[in-house]
C-alpha cells in the first residue's frame, strides 16, 4: 500500500513537471457560477484544509511502551519505532536510559539521531511526567575553540554583562534619588 507521503511526493513531482512544461494546473470543476462569490470561494481554501493545518501535525511518528516503573528515574522503552516522512528510522527496538549516566549518539547523516532526540524532547515517547526534559535545538557557531574555551568565553561575556548591568543600575539609582515626589 502506498503511503500518504509517497502520494504527496508524486503529486508534487507531477505538478512541478506540468509547471515546467508550461501547462496550466488542472482545476477542479465547481458547481458555483462564475460570479464574484464563486471566484472568492474558489480562491479560499476549504475549511478542512484549515482544520488540518490547525492540528500542527508532525512528519515524525513514534511508538513505544514504557517498561520501567512510572516513578523510576530510569527510562526503559520497549517496542520503540520511529518514522520520519514515511521512512523507518528505528524499528521495534529498546531504549534504556539510566539515571546518572551520559550517552552519546553516533551514526551516519540522516539515520535519525536528531529526530530521536526531538521526539524525546517533545515527549512523543512515553516518558514519565516527573522527569524534566530540555532539548536544545540550536548549535554553537563553528570555531577553532575547544568546548572548554567556548564555555569560558561565555562566562567572561556573562561577567562583562553583569558589570555593565551594575553600572547602569547605579546610574539609574542616582537619577531616581534626585527626583522629587509630588
């Protein structure tokens, strides 16, 4: 059976090829007259399209079963499957994350590392509510600095900004103390 993503992709290719040839896109026949009302109705998208857009659907689908105790600090998910745009990235796998351990994800480009982390960050997997999750989606700019140097430089910038804030606060307090209340 052909997936919806494949159907959409084929329709987009067909429309692009038609546009390339200079052909007009096929227009669905309408029962309304050619009055201005009919033209406005044809230009407006159907209500069902707006309703679907309001759902904020994702191209990512996840399934899994929480096998650990709901109050445990460890996460054990069985039968984990992750698909993106209809492509299976992870199929019927296990995910086990233990409290206090650090993990790294290694893999080729496009194998689903970021997609898995995004699914975890968006709580699309069965993760207990008592666990805090923060998914940082932006990366640091590419540079020749090491990770330690990048952290230290951020700390130095923070100190500069704190000093500037103190100076500005002192200036404001001097101006405020000179004001008279009415």
